[in-house]
């Protein structure tokens, strides 16, 4: 039986992350993905932080897709379940973001997202 990854990573985002990790002076185990509460006009924001193997905690869910490893706190995994990590490019910047079916709102600039009230409480 084949299981689909709870979070997928686009080819472009995977390539960007692999190149970034290869160019870094440290050997990163992957990318830590967290949700920060009370941020931005929509209420929460995604944070993407490279993480070393020794910093991986037992309560992180490890997700491997498209050659990249994501670590997501188990208390937050349902917020990104079914989402795709993508690379957003515009005239000003390039950044990682999610196309996430669990979001109920997103601010105009796309930096912060919202979920139903109380959803971010563990």
C-alpha cells in the first residue's frame, strides 16, 4: 500500500531548498516548519527555518517528499495536512509558502494566514 505524504513539496521549492542547503556552511537535516500565532493581519504566519540534526526534537513529525525533509511539530501537523510547499516569486522577492486547503483567510500581501478561531490551540 502506498501512502501519500501529508504535505507535498513542489519541484521548484524542492530544487530551491536543495540548492540552499548545498550552499550553506552547515549540514542541515531539513526544514523546520512552524506556525506562529498572533502574527500579521490574518492571525498566524508560517515560519521556515533550516534545522540541524541535533536540534530535531522527538515531537517533530518527519515528512520526506521530493528529496527534502520537513520537520513539523506534531501539535501543528493538522494545520498543514494536505498542503503543498511552493516557491513564490514576484518582482520583489522569492519565498517559500504553502498552498493550504485548511486556511480560512489570508492577508492581502500573503504573509499571514488565518484558521478558524481556536484552531491553533493545542
